[in-house]
C-alpha cells in the first residue's frame, strides 16, 4: 500500500463579505446535513478577521460551535470557466437536521469533492471513451452514443429485453433516477433491472412492507423523544452521525434508555453504555432468536400494549383482505399462504411464539452468545409499565440487522414493535435510520411478468440479475454509477464471469472506425458474450477500467441543480456551484441522448428542472411526494427548482400539501401518525377532504395494508436456521461480517482515495479481530493477514420453484444448485475488543479486496435480497504491514474508549 | 496546493529531529528557526507566470513560529498533562504537553520519544479536550470530545481514531535542549483561527 501522507496546512482563507452564498445538502449519508457554499474569485481579496470583513459576520479567532474553516474545507474550483475559491461548511443558520451547524467528518470535507485538476480529483471522467485494442480511447459524444444505441437496439431486437441488463444506483437524485427508470422500465421494459445494493429489484425490508410500515416514517425528532429506543444493526454515530449527535444524544441526556442490538461496539454504542444503555452483543445472524425471546418475555408478563393492539392489529380476515391488490406474488399472498407468516391476530401470534423452542430466553441467549439477563432487561425497558404508564418505545433498524436474515429479522422486529405499541405515534415510531439519501423516483413499472424466475405457487419473482448474468443470459450490461461486482456477494466469482464473457470473448474491438466497432460488439453479443457500457464520475476498477466497452462521463453533486430527500423525507435543492469537468453530463442527459438515438419518445428535456417537473406527478403516491411544490411554484410563476431554492437547507418534508386559500405549502412530519387531527387538516385546507391536486394518502395516518391496520407476522427461524447452522464457524473459522466505518463514506465513493487526510487514516483494507482470537493465531495489530474460505456458498442457477421447499438452503444443497467457491482477501489486522470473540469485522467494500468475496451468494429464500453480513472464514498472518511500526498512518486505538 | 510556501529560510535540524528519521513528517514543510524571538506572520503577493496568459496572483506565507519554553523533561510525570499556551496567549491557544509512559510516539521527544504536545481544541467544532487524555494498554488518546465524541491518537500525530474532526488534532512540535522542552511549531490549523499566527 502506498499512500500520500496528509500534509496538514496551518492556514485557511475565510470568505469575504461579498462572496456568493449558495445552500445545498451533503452528498453522503442519509442525514443530509445542510451546507453553505461560499464562493469568490481567485485573486479577489479573502475575508478578514473582523466580523465586518467576512461572510460569516463572525470575529476570528472564532469560538466553539461558531463558523471555522479547516484547510480541508477550502478548495479551488472552476465556475463559468474561471477559477474560484470555495469554502463549504455546515449551515449554522439551519433550523433542522444538523442543528447547531453540526456535521460529520464526511460532509465536513465536501470541498474536497470538487473537481480541481491540481488535486486528486483530476482523474474525473471528462470525455466519452470507447475501448479499442484494450485501451479506453476518447471519442465524441455523438459517436459514443451511436455505438451504445446501435448495439443496444440490436441486442433488444435479436435477443430480447431480458438480454439488456441495467444496474444502477437508486439514490443519486430524483432527476437522474427518474430518467434512468423511465428508460429502463417504460421503454426498454426489461426485467433484467436492479439497483446497486441488491441483485433483484425487491424491497430491502420485507417485514416492514408486510406489516404495513414505511421505511422512513419517523421524523428525526422522534428518535430523541422516545423513553426507550432500540437500535438494531447499526451504530448511528458511525454512519448517520448527526442523527446520533443532534437527536439521539440529547434524548439520552434527557433520560432516554437505549438498547443496541449489534455484534460490535463503536463510539456511539460505547457512549450509550457509558450512559447506562444496554448492548445486546449477539453473533451475526442470531437477531431473530433474541427478538423472539424478548417478545415472549413481554407477552408472558402481560406487558404488551393491549390497547394499541386491539385498535391497530389486523385479525385473520383483515389481513386476508386485499382484493384488487392482485393475485399471487403480492405481499399479501406471501402472508396468507403456506401458513408460514400470517396470524389471526395477537393471540394467535402469542400462541405460536410460545410454541417455538428457539425463543426460550436461555436457548436464544446461548445461540446468540449473550447473557440471558440482557433479554429480560430489554423486555422490561421496552414494555414494562412504570407507575402504571407504559414506556414510549421506538425502534430503528439498519443494514447490520436486515442484511443478516432479511425476512426473518424484519418480520420479527415488526411484530415486537407492534406488541410494544411502537409505529404510529410521536416518540413511538418504527423505521429505518437509513443509509443513502432518498433520491429515487420511478419513471416506469417493473415488468415482473417477464422475469424468468418463479417461486412455488407464485406468478413471477423479480429477476436475480447476478445469477442471470452468471448463467450467461445478459448480452448488454448498462451500468450506472455503481461498481456492481464488488457490491455484490461472491464477488470474485462475478468478476471471473465478467472476464470470461467480456474480455475473453474473441470479438474485441481493434479498429477506431465506428461501423467496425459496432459490428464487432454486435458479434460479441451474438456469440454469447457481453457488451458493457458504463456511466460514472470516475473510472471504477474493474467495471469501467477493465470491462466497459463504452464509458460516459457523468456530472455530479454541485455541478447540476438536483433534488433529493433525506431520512425524514426532507426535500432540498442541491445547487450547482461549479463546472462539471470537460464534457461530463448529468446522467439524465446521458440517458436522454441514448434514448432519443434508440427512437424512444419523451426524452427531450433541456434542464434538470424539466425532468423534475415531469417526474412530480409520479411522486404523488410516495413518501417524497413533491407534486404540490410544483403546483405552488407554477401558481407563483416560478419553476419547481426555483421554489425549492427558496426553502434553502430547511427544505420541506414530503409528502407535500398545498393550501390553495393561504398559498402555503405544508410538509409532513411523520407517516403513520395516528394522532393527526382536525387542527392539522384545517391548516392544510383539507378539513373537508382532498382539494384539487392534493393527495392525502392512507399512510399519512394509517398503515400500508388494505385495512390500514398492522399485520402481525410470524418469523420462523427454520427458514434461515439451516443456513445459519451450516455456516456457523467450524474448527478454526470465525464469523466474517462486514460493514461501514465512520470516517469513510460507504465504499469510498469519491472520498477515501482522494482525500489524503482520510486515506492516511484508512490506507487500505482492514479487519477487526478480537484479542482472544488474535492471540491464538499469533496476530498483532498492524500485521498483514489473509482471510480465506473454501466454502463460500454460491446459488448458481436460475430455477423455477415448484415445491414449497425448493428455495430452502438445505434443499438447494441437496439438489445441486449450490456450488462452494474458494475466496481469499488480505487486510491489515486491527486487534481490538470492540468486536465479539469468534467474529471478525471487515471493511464491507474495499475496491481491491472486497469482503463480499467471502459473503454468501445465497439470496434470502423469501425476499431475494443478499444477506451481506453473513460469511465465515479463517484468518492467518502473512507478514507485517508498514503501519505496524510507522506512526504516520492508521490507528489501532480502540474505537470505544470513553 | 493553492499556496506557495516561500522556502527562503534554511531549515535547521537538531538532534531530536534527525533521530526521529522517517517517522516524522517532513519538517521542511514548516519554516522554523532556532534561537531568536517570535516573528509575526506576513503574507506576500507573488505573481506567477507574470506577463503570460496564465498569470495568477498568489499569496505566499512567510511563517515564523515562536520558540517557547513549555516544560522541563525532569518534571514531567507519566500521564499527567501540563497545560500551556502556544503560539501566543490569544484565543484558542490552549495546549498540553504530556509524557506518555515510555511508549514511542510520532513527533515524540525525550529519551523514550514519549513526550508529545497537542492543541486542546477539537478540530470539529472546537470542543474542549481538557481532562480527556487516556492511556489504555499501549494506546494513548485524547477524547471522547464532550461535544461529538471525537477521539485522537496521540502516538500517531493526532490522527482521528474515531470521530468527526476535519483535521488531525494539531500537534505542537517540540525540541529538546538539555532538560528544556521548547514548542517550535504547529502541524495543522488551530480551531477557530484562519492562520495559526493571527489571533
């Protein structure tokens, strides 16, 4: 590993009084703190230390919590062709989200994102590229689009829609995702379509969906105003920092009790424990057992919220209802057949839970590797009345939890939440904390009937695009803003397949002549190979660098006006303030060029505002519904984006309502709010029902089921237990789980490689090993280690399910659909007590050494999602890293020191 | 990157700097001089590529950090930070020097290279790090900051262990002469300042 050492500067310019000031929000985590961009030309005078001389109106040196510019928060960018200074710091005047102008380390360094050819962002893609003789060669937009369009059209005509695969991000701004999905689903109409974080376009939280919970119903205020907060599968401090520091921490200071269900303990959980909270430090994948046991304790003590249950839980007939929802393959079908999930109501659920041997608290604690006392403690905090009053309980989940046993865990938490009365009142909410921001807007419907995949008793299941590609059915892979390979499990196998179908196919482009290029690529597709086109801001390895035949340069945050919402549905305008590099274009524009060339209509947009305005009516049913902002804008003679700009960093929470009489727009604080009453309706002008284009949907005050009440579901361990037992570490294996780390945004998108400050802290792949496990293997902090496995299970075939058990793991093994792959990756060892003995924790997505190569490529048999957190492996020392004895980079200090 | 540092001043290397060898950051990046008194910071305008189409005016910093006696080696006790102010007595100059129990540290002075000095102001939002020094096994940290929980590794030049700081914790560079320990410079920008030498 070679890194450039971060040279700390000892000065930074402050913006002058007359600097341009634009508002935006962060491009990184779900919280989406509000930021201000200060921009002034290079050569113009910088701001001075007196309040009257700078744009902040603050005397320097400034005080704690006041404006300050760290050297990393300044950059030089190009605006209208001329060099400008930019300083980007959290908005100290914002009224929501990052109150007190707080920010994380990720957003705090946003200035480093800007394209500046004198810095590490210089390798931003600037022109379209086409691979000729193995080398990516610049080509004009016209020619590159022609090539992609002709070959794409040919594949559609000759091999059918399912041969044209589209793999795209789900979140990078409403304008882009609308254009991409309009193209992919409405026009190309392919079932070979999915998002960056899943092999098939299915919901990430099936249990929530089936219970009737929206993923992002809660308001950020709710996370701090519960009396008991249960956090499953994440340390919010690490990856949703300001949600923790500005909303949860104040709650804790006010006496909120916190229960953290997570194998590992980082700074936030350490703080929670220091303040008296409870850490359920379970083995990966054992959550369902612990939750079932907690539910049992609650019910046996009669602590369930019977009032809430009586009013809000569906009985059998109610959860059966849903004519008009469609037959077979809909969520209610899953619930109502097989007898696996549906209950007749609370008493039926209770009876079922008490019958399951695995939910006995002692048994559950033993399997999960925790002290059984914690189960009883958790049950008390969640549900035991104090002085006759029930505690206000809220529950939040994230990926550590639902990528471990996707269906089982999300079913179990939904039921536990409902029993404890959480889900539909202020301070008593249920939801995801979030990962990416919410920037998805669908421009078409997924053609499920075209999917080749079927499960027993169902019509069709959304196609697993990895398996489809792996079995050789994808002839044209259109990859947008994602690495695909490293983001999916069993990545080394996927990479090998790409190599075989793309690079090793005999039809390789050897000419610069457009017609010959097109002919060659067509031949490659026809011969059973695969053509790859890729849109991104940087060349990613290997999807762009090694495999793409055509690369389109994309414009990103800060270069185009875009809209997006955060985890409490707060919509903002993310303003453009600097020029995109070279000829880079926003993804919606790239799509429109391609679509028009392919003969599709409806892609004539001239600006991102036009795309947003077209998309608005499709947002009306969803949680980000922003149609009324457009209505208000047009009434006032403005565009949608202009109106959004007025909201600044405060933004407005979706779904939006408009009072035609007062001319006021109203946002929605929380979904499933059963306490909304007359007063709120009157304020919105809706006291007599819907008015004109306002749409006040069921989920505003009820739940997402036919009746509007909650479905209480069973969560049988047996659907997952066989896989868990098979996978559980044998002999000298350890659990190999993975996840994110605070200082790096997700997979190192565009930060870690390009910010010396961050790459110095995290210079390469790393893995946490408990001191007990490390000692046995002679491993010390700073050693280079190899994690390896000979038994990475890969579900290799696309099959039609006929019998009920066909997708059960043990059946798949028996019927020969699981192959066992070998995989190995290297990393620097961090020996630390923050991880559980018996469990390693690695970087979920190092580009070169992805932990996903060790995670199981066996999708959840009900939902179709990967359980990314599940993996096992052995570990051994292979040498020492340079960081063991060198003081310049990395740190091996434990992250839970308080 | 955007600043040109005037390297007119020769850099002196004393015994402790050479002894550190490669575990220290390149001190040539900082202008320091031995002896003498504090020099004010000044900025000079230079025109690059003058007379050409690419002409640009840049500011060049000519920095002079004061040399200040902050402690006597013999009086430092393990794990007991001693407070001082540097580079002046103005706002946000609170710093500490600490002997860290015989574990070597980047930038450390003294026989065991375990004496280091850092700013007390968290480089996130300026939270106070006083009383947060901790030693756990071989690890030496400051933190969690009471505001937003940032923690810094004092053996690795104040790099962030876990937290939100926009910069490593500014390390005060030290030089030893006999029993005297002098502060001679700072790596990184102190919270709240736009220039370390302007208060």
